[in-house]
């Protein structure tokens, strides 16, 4: 199988990829085509950062690592201070879907990729399908691999049994983070269904016309909307052999869109750019009372609204059917080794350290809310202690439960393009359309893009 030419845009051509990929949040759908096992050292059960015996070098091995978010510089510095023979240079890049992945594809096109990069689970297919990622499974012992949670291993295998195209670093189970003090003061019950959520939004608007129960994050974060749609049993892609079915505009997705459209029309939900200064100010000033978000969102709130410490709490996501227990996922990813790395063994060793080291977690969890994907790290005291910011609640109990309740959701072959299509369609709907209609437009755009790039669409 010839190595495909790397594209620097947001899509991949099916004629060049060696594997047809369909990935799920908690499982994997069928995969077709050919896939070759990577060459690499024989894995051993020796002690150390990985199960591989890396070749001896007379000079320190130098690796480059690209990622975004707080804490990574400090984690790399810690690694460098304790591993003089393997030195890592960290480069901070834009968030993946905001330019980081384009930067990676451009570097691959130019033949100058880093040794390693943080890649979210939903974008692995775009890279691995072009032969850009190394299967690092042969560099890990069986004990090291079995320590990772099965859903995380499923997401990074891309349907190839035993493969790991990414060392999982953190997951993104979702829950409802809310201002417990404001709910209590105004006798508003924490909503357990989305119908109750909409009713609570109307109550908040009556109490304070300048406040909203929640912000619609979908205008800039289509993957947030995808998570909520998945909770309603929506599927955006299905893969059968070499053919793809695209259903961004299914009834389940439109039901989610219609709920938020109703709140936007009634001005009971805000439409700020998530993570913008205005959005952070709204959180800090009590103008956004809740946020359906991933586990890492707890850290974002601490940074955005530090003076509100003690006033927040975490509850399960509202349900579409009373009594159900279904969660969702937003984000999550790990450290991938690019196939062109000249030091794949050492790169895999560093990637594994990032994914299973208590020392790295002690930096990354407080800094960016990394929620680990290994059994050993989840047993850490970090996830059993009351959190003063959240009124002494042990918030990770809620996220652990959510992680076990996440539904299957199939990722398509070019999620960057899919998210861009949804975001663009949502943005165009402001003031002149509906979110439901935007899903129709995005669906057509994604189908057209996939067909243009050589994919078969049913």
C-alpha cells in the first residue's frame, strides 16, 4: 500500500486512504480496506515509561510536541528535568478545530511534522486515514495497555484490533454545571429533563431579564452540539463497507436544535461566543446560571469566574425521557506519534508518560481539567476529594457516572470539515433562519464535500 499524499485542507480523499474509518465515542463501527501493522521494537515487560527497549543513543534524543491548553509547558518541563536522554520541545498551537489541525496538515504536506501532537479522538480518522500516525501499540506492554479504559482503547484503535493510533490522555464526559446559590435563592429546581430545563430558562429570564440559564455554544462549537445530539440518540454518520450515510439533520438532531431555537427566540438562552471575554464576564457576573459541559469545563469556570468559588455544583445532564440515564461526550483526546518521527520509540515513551503518569496528571488536571482514561489514575485522590469551588462536592463522582453512560456516536472521515459546515450554517442562521434549517444546509454541504473528495455517499 503506497503512502498517501497528505492534504493540508480540512478533508481527505478516500482514494488515497488505506482504511475506511468509522469511530464511535464508546465503541467502533465497521472498518474496511487494508491496514498494515507498524514495524517497531519487540515489546517487553521491562520497567520504565514504556514497554519497549529503545535504541541507545550517544546524545540526547530530541522530540517536538505540539498541543494547546494550559499545563502542557509545565508537564514537558517536568519530563525534561527527569529524562535527560530524551528532551522534548513543546510548541503551543491554536485549538485543533480553530487552526491547530490545519497547521498539522500543512506540516505533513511540507514533510516537517512534529514527532508528537495532541489530537482529539474525533479527528484521529482524518490523520490515520492518510497514513500519518504511528500505531504505538507495539511499544507498550500488555499491562500498560490494559490499564486504559476499554472505551478509550476502542476510540484510538480505529477498528483495527489491538491498534493504538493515539495514547489516550483525557476524556470528555458531560454533565450540567450550575450556580447552586442562584437556583436555591430563587427556588428553582435543578432540571432533570430538557423540558424542565426550558421551563427553568423561562424562570431565570423572569427573575433577571439580563441573565440566561445557559448559552448556546453551538455557534462556535459544533462538537458541543454533536455531544448533545448524541445524547438524544442522534447519529451523524454510518459506515457500511466503503459507503457513508450522512444524517446530520435527523429528527433526533433537529429536536435538540428546536429546543435551543425555542430558547433563543424567547431570549431565555444567550448567544455569546463561548470562551470569549464577554462569555467569561457573564459567568463571573452571574448572567449565565448553568453550562452543559464536559469535565474539563469545571476548570474553565474556575479560571473565568474565580470570585464565584463555592457557588457552583454539578448534576447529571437533563434527559430527553424522564428516568433515563444517558450522558454525552465533548472533547477528549490523546498524544499521537506521527509516522515520520525519526525516534518513534522515544516518542511513544513520552506519549505514554503523558497518559499514565501521576506526576503529569497532577499538573494537567488542575490546569486544564484533564480527566484521565486509565484505571490507575482514576483511583487517584484527585478524583475523590471534595472541591471547595463546588461547595465541597466531590464533582468527579458525577463525571464518572456520566462516562459510563455515554452513547455510541459514529465519527465521520473528516470531522474538521463537518464541524466547520455545522458552525458556518448555525452562524448564517442568526437573524435569518433556524438551527433546524441550518442542519439541512450543513448536511448537504458535508455530502457534497465528501463526494468531491472521492467518498461514496449512500
